[in-house]
């Protein structure tokens, strides 16, 4: 079955040396195209939703899009149902997912993206919640969502801001790769795509392509990690 989903899943909102979403703004404009006029932003990942919405609104308006923020809507579910495109940015993934559950938005967003085919853009925490679960987030559980299961727009997990071990560091804690390996010690755990800062995954129906300027690292349970350059076809992860 061909799904109508269209996703742009970005590792990070800000890349060193640039402004908010600056490193991916051309990808955003190409992804949304001329048919999208208004973007619904979801600022649940940060405590100060007004300040977050202001930053995101300024950026998307500079790119030519009108913006609504879901935290200002009288009925968040209705706002999703009427949305032309959805953007969920970064912050704390646990806080974000709790906000989605608290407002009854998990099934509403799934329907709009999977069935209706509206564009979904996620960055950092917004990318985490697009996947099967938030089990592979880097964030602390500062609040407790009713479940770690997320939107499930793709059938695998992502680790945004993926970091390689620093060979010069004296830090003795687990590396990111070791933590993902620990996750895969549990049964029936899906693949994890480590997105380094500067890369993003474009999903169109049953096709997934790595974009950006950095490589991604793929972790599959029972196998060694593999490196992949921009342009790589990750469609097999959607099976």
C-alpha cells in the first residue's frame, strides 16, 4: 500500500554558524511548495510557548508562509484537522509528547499526515515524535507522557543530534552508539537512524532519502552500524 505521507525530518533546528532553520530553509521551501499557504506550528516542546511560537512564526513568515500556533487555538484537534502543513520543532521530547497526548493530537496528526497527506516538518524533538517511539531521544524525562509510543509516521526510530565518540575526551560515560546498542538489547526494537547535525530525512510515500551535508549512521538490532552519505535511499526502512 502506498501511503500519502510527506515528511521532512531534520536533525537540528540550528546549525553552528547559522540562524534558526537557516541550514534547511531551502529544503523546507521546496518541500512545502507553492500549494501550502499556512503552517501550523506546535511549540509544546518548550515551556515558554509564546516565545517559541514567535521565533518559528518569524522564520516561516520570512519564507512566505502564514503561521498559526496550536497553543493559541481554542480547539487544538480542530486546528490540526484544518491545517495545511504541520511543523513541530525542538526542545524536550517528553514534554512535547505529553502535550500531544494531553490535547488528543496523536490520532489527529496521524490521520492528517498518513491519510490526508499534508506535509509534516519535524526538527529535533519534532523528528523524535514522528517515529515509533521516543525511546531513543537524548532528553531527560522531566515530565511523564502516558506512553513512550509516538506518532508512528515511520516504522523506525531516529536519534537526532547524533554524536560520534570524541577520541580525545576523558569522559567515561556511554557513547551515543553504546546507548543505542543497549536499546537494541531489548527484543523487537526497530532500527535507529542516527542523524548527525546538518542532515535530514525526506519521506514521500514509501520512499525515504537522506538530505543535507552530513552522513547518517544506521543501527539495526543484531548487526553492526553502517554509514550513509547524503542522497542515500533509506526506503527499505519503511517496509
